[in-house]
C-alpha cells in the first residue's frame, strides 16, 4: 500500500514512552539549536517543559547541543511530536514550514553557497547510506538512484515504524530540493518487511 505525506501525517501517534524506548542513538546535529527556536517561537519556558516531558535536564540536552553528542533517537521524535501536540493542534504538517523557516535563519557562508551550486539532489541521494551510518548507530538505508527517480529503503531498526520519524524523513527530502533550488519531486512511501521505503520522481 502506498502512502502520501498527508496520509502518513494522520497515522496514530505512538505513546511518548514507547518513542523514548526506541533503541539506538543519533548525533545531536539533528537537534541543532532546537531549544533556541522553541524559545523564540513558543516562549522562554517551553524548552524546559519539553525537557521535563523527556525526563532530561539542560546538562543532558542543551538548547544548542554539541552536534557530535550522541543522544537517544527517541528524543528527536518525542520532541517533534510534543511540539505538534502542544502548539500545532497535533498536525505534523504544520511543522514543516516552521522547520524551513528555522533552516533559513541559519547563516550560510559563501563557501556553502558555492558548494550547493555544485551539488545535485541525485548526487546527495546516492550518498544516503553513508549519511545514515554517520548519524545513526541503528538500521541502514539503501539508495537506488536513476536519472529521474530514486528509491530509499530503511531497514533494521524499530524507529522506521514510528509515525513521526516517517513524516520528518519526507520533510528532510523535500527540504533537500529546496535548499538546492530544485523543483520538488513527487514522493510516495510504503512499508517493506522490517522497514520503510520512499520513492521520489522528478
């Protein structure tokens, strides 16, 4: 069965405790300045409220954590879901423009701008397996990239079944095209044994 982003966003959320119990760690680079953005948008106490919901403190999860710090994979997913529930009426789709706004606020050096001009989505999608292994210590991602299509398949970790994870992967893929100034692709997803698959066409 094939799912659109809208259908994936309507999947029943996991209990936060189940999300926090997911095995595996990731680099905190995926939580870059999360607390800064939360404070700017939702008030000075909100980052601490979210930390309390995770059962952590500022020493364990700073507003701007060291990007190389390894944290449980469930932290990002629980934070994402909690923000949607507390501030966006439970609608994950309302989170995407906020994430893009936060990304645009980050200063981009001239070197980065030049590097982006030299990159293509196809080239980066072909490196998905390496990127995944560099960030996560669980599961794997296999990429098959053609001239006008790509298929990414994640297997081997229970987080690939978590509804929030599935939605934010598609957000990330759409953001890749926007950052590189390419027309967004058509994206559809489906489940595979022990994992999740996304097909892109352009």
